[in-house]
């Protein structure tokens, strides 16, 4: 960051905003962990319940958009800097109560991964299957490159977790097919991947 300020690609005020934001987040998370007496499993369950609510609001948002009920999908009247974005397929790119679809994906990624495991394994019981399905569905409806990269990583980790060569090979094939599908059908995904490769 200091080098970017030196070459005039960043400013000291933007760096200060980032440092203050990161510090406040760190303090809040530290206090949360201390309040729950370092019971991280309980804290994670609280996070999963909040993630379920955020995902459910996102699905209500999508349904409201399809029914043309503006107050159900456009939250600019209560959330500052909130934006609406529509996918190339005519669906709303949901972001629920977060500012944009990418922010939604960053916040929901751990819940998405747990949802995939909860949905695919009966022995893993952090979330019920219907709660998992709501989180997974909301994640897909963001139409976010960040989210789709998270999906690819989650699928690969899930296959790798089985520790069998055939599952890892199947996972690599599934991930490759999924990335190929996204690259050919989601314009934003293709644009971002092409930009990354060209750099």
C-alpha cells in the first residue's frame, strides 16, 4: 500500500480508511469471540443462522423482482450505497442486505461450503437440508464471478475431502466443465477471467 502511494496509484486517505475498517472488524470479532467465551462452534452456528436469514432475504428479493414488487427487491430506501444489478438472463443479481453481489459472496462463502457438505452428507449436521438449499440457491443467484470461483473451490475441496483418487478425478472434471460452462454463458465471468489472463 505504501508503495502504491509512492507511485501515486493510491492515497494516504484511502489507506487510512482501509486500516481503520480492518482494525474495527478485528476488534469486533475479538469482542464476539471473548463474549462467547471462546466457544467458536457456538459462534459459527450463530453465523450460519444469520447466513440463512441473509440468503432467505436474497431469495425473497429475487421473487419480488420477478413479481415486479419494487419494495421487496430495491432496498435503497433503507440501506445507503445499495445497488441493483440485473444479470444477462433477466434475473436480479441478489445481494440481500449487502451492498453488492460480490460482498454477499464474500460473507456467505463459509456458509455455502458448509451447506454443500450438509446437503451431501447425512452425518454432517450443522444445517438442515432445507436451510442448506436456501443458502446454495441464493449463492447461485448472485451471478457473481467471486461467487462462482468460490463454488469451483468448494466443489474441488469437497471432492478432495473424500480422499479417493476417483473422487478427486471426478472433481477435477466437474470443476473444469463448470468453469467452461461459466466462461461460455456468463459474460461477466468471461470478461473478468480474460482480463486476469491478459494482465
